[in-house]
């Protein structure tokens, strides 16, 4: 298949390109030897824009929220206003990540408001409204994510994912600006805000870029002013916050000594109850003071010490290993972020499987389609009981079945819910006369087991890696970290290897850390590159070394086409802002439009851009027509890639004329 400039051919993900050089009739570029690497990390430091406030948005799978801090008083982090609505048994510092569109596909509401409105609609009406929940996982699970990817609403209708994400971000943008304006007494402009959006570290580059595109669409920043938006990695944000923890702000599950006067035996049980009390008292105040000191626990860390951050949320678990670099206490990522879809949603899926076992899969599928609002209700009832699960619980957990579930089941099957439970021989779930499912604590714990086992297994694998020896602390953060079952499992599996620490108000850790990151983005100094990057070039053909099918003869010169000239390897350490420079020259001296294609791969050693798994992710077009013809016959084109931020930038410069072109690496449009 011929590779066209439009990049349509790239839809084939195996990316078996035909030779670009042959089909484009484009002579391509060839390296100027010797190729050199320059580390001039200061050269490109843009002048920092001055923002009055940093607003961070934790866009979660199950719940979302924002927090902010004024750059003049960085030690105060304000968590957003309390939300209307809220569920019994669930603290509402965050709002559910749910969104409702009208039948005309216009934005209607977000969060509790969306859920409650949808729930109150008549079933005949509700099937025309578009309700979305837990949609963030789609960015993680879609292998060929693009601007055209769809999301499916509860009623089965499809909408572009980009629109939904942009609506959600726009909602947060408006809420935050309104709150800032109300607080300051005058209108707050978007230009005065630096926005930070958090994403899981294990997301692939296209998903991270997708989030940035959605934010541009929501009007938070623009391609012309990209610095206004930072995409922060969730475990990094958590890590930054954990550095500031004081002893009274955390629970040390492994402490042999009493923490705050609790002895270790009762730390998990009462420690948590007392911590919850503290949190409840603090709920009234939404401002958290972050002292400008290093927390006590952190001061025990020495140069080179390692710690693990386990960020367990609704959809994913993200594991990062960091190392301290003194004196400033900068962080260095030691082992590239790993994890997987082992979030608390896994527990919901197990519950759904249990319902299918009792009532039949055919009924559950029908019920979800015919009574979507009642299904949402049932899952809300389950959510609050899920939070009551604990290792030492003895009394059963009751889950209220919505009336329409009982009613619809009778119509569907011709017998009662009670009959189904008796017949299903699922012995640890009983029917109570008040219209509830009664689950024994063991039954509830069994729903957690597959997800928790996967998390523990994954952590064991990480601990076995050579880079991950002598870990001092394990910080357990994220919404799912509130689960005593997960805490106990992590503590019993790893408590002997390192100290397991849980920040109080653990569900807000990432949000607060993201604000701190926005105030000082340079705090993360070294990252691991998730991919190998390079450009496609022509090399002089060497008999015996190069495969004969790559031979291209142009004007009497024998070239080897499709060579992958590597800039950086997957999992290589990259300092923030580090640049890698290579020099090329047009293969044909008279060439005036120079096209440099950038490719990426998850593999380390790539020789040719035609290998499987190599994807095109950027094009630099340098048009030199109209420039002075008296240029040296070997024109030098410098190509620079700047790494280290969550985004990667590339630039080509014609040395003789200083004409240059810049491009952001693009994973969505090729």
C-alpha cells in the first residue's frame, strides 16, 4: 500500500509501511556524520508566564474534583466547594464522574446533579437522554484511540469521546472560575489560571494527548499557549504531596511504635476510625495548609533512598518507583510506571457477575437497557455498602434492591426475586423481608478478592525487579486506598519489606499534589521515556550489512531506505527539558522541501521504520523555497527533540538560514 501524505494509510496499526522514500518520490534526509547529542537543557527555558492561581482537576474514573492555590500563598490549598447531592456513606469532597446530555446532545449537567436528574426522569423519557458514567477507562482500553473514538451512553447511543471529555472539563473550568470570582469579588479570567489535569502514568501517549486536546476544546488553554495547561501524572502528584506529610496527617500501617498514641494492633481498626473523625472535623474547612517544610517521614529519607507510590483508584492502579535526589529533594523516576485496570471498578464487576449468577445474565442485560436509571440506583446502593466492607466485619451487609428491579424481575421471569435467591444456591446471599439482599461479610470480601489479588501480584512483580531493591516506604493513595481490605492485603504482603503509609484523606492526595506540581513543575527532575523515538533516514547502502530489498538508487548513489535513526530508547532516563540534537543533510542537494518523519516504538532496538509496532507520530516540514541559493552544497538541517515533560516537542532548523519549524509529537492524527 502506498504511504500517502494524508496519513490515511496509518490506520493500519501493524504499520507495515511500504517504503516512504520510494513512494513519496521524496529523496529524504541522511545523517551528517558525526551525529552528536547536546544536552543544553537551559537553552529552551521559556520565560515563565505569571499565573495568579493554579487549579488542578483530578478527573477520576468514578469521581472527580478540583482544588486550587493562589501563587501568592502557595501553602494554602483550597478544595472545591461542597457539592449539592451526595450519597449516604460517601464523603462528597468529590463528585461522581457522570455526565448527562439532552436528547439533542447538548450538555445538561455533571456529577450528582446529572445522576439525580436522570434518575427522576420518567422511563419513557429517560431512554432519549444520554447518560455517561465511568467513561474515562475508555481512553485506557482503546488501542487505536483517535479524535473520532466514540463513547456509548447508558441508552446505547454513541457520542464522540472528545466531546464528552471537553464538556466535563468545561464544566470544571466554569465551576472553578465561578468559585474564584465569588471569592475574589471580581470576575476571574481564564488567562490568570494555570490548569493542571491529572492522568494515570500507565496511560499510553495517545491518551495523554487526547486529554490535552479535550482541554483545548474546553477553552482551558490553546495550541498557541500550551504552557497554560500541565498534564500531570497521578502517582507523581501523590508523591509530591507525600513529601509534605506530617506525622499527624498519615497512618503508618506498619508502625511498631504507636502513631499518635494508638498501638499498632489497633491501628487499622481504630486508627482509621480516629483518622476518619479527624477528617470529618476538617471537612467543614476546605483549606489545607501545606507547610513549607519536608515532612518528618520524608526527613528520614536520605540521598538515593527509594519509595513506591501505589495509586489505586476507580479504574486503574498505577505504580511508580521514585528515588530522592538531595539537596533539593527532587524526585527521580527509577522504574517506568506500571499497573493495570485493577481499580475498584473490578469489585463492581464482581457484584454484577454475582447478580447474573442469581437472576440470570439475560435478565440483568435487559434490566440495564430497559431501566437504566434503576440500575444506576442499584450500583449506588452497592457503592455505599462496598465502603463498609472490612476484614473484621461480622454482621451482614444489606443492599436495597430498587422496587423496579423486583417488579421487572417478576414480569420477566414470572416468579419472585426471593424465589430466584432460594433457587440460585448462592448460599451466602439471602433475601431479607425488607426488600434487601443480605450479604455475609465473606461474600462481600469475595467480591474484592480478584481485584486485590491482582494488585498484590503486580506489586510483587515490581518488588522483584532489580531496580526496586531496598524500598523504604510504600505510600498507598487514591480512592480505593480507603478500603480496609486493600490496606490489610498490602500490609500483610509487603509490611516486612517496607513501611506502608496511608495519607489521611487519601482520596484527595492526588488533587493536592497536583496543585503543588502546578506551583512548581520542575520538582520532578528525571523521568523514564515510555517509548523509543527516532526519525526515518536514508543511509549509504552497505553490501552485506543492509537487506537488499531496502536498496534505492538515486542519481547514481546507492541508499538504504527506511532506516530508523534513534533519538532515545524506551525506559531510558530523561532529564526534564533535556534535548537531543542530530544533524542531517538532504540526500539530494537541490531539495527545498525537507520532510522529516518521526516514529515511535515500544521496542528498544529498532533498525527500520517498517518493523511491526513502529508508528509514525509526527512530521516536520521545512520549506526552504525562496531562501538564498548560495547555500553550501551540503545543507545542514538540525533536528532537536525535547523530552521530559508529559509532552514531547520536536524542531528542525536550517543552519544556513536559521529558518525553523516546530511540531508537537502527535499520536492521534496519524
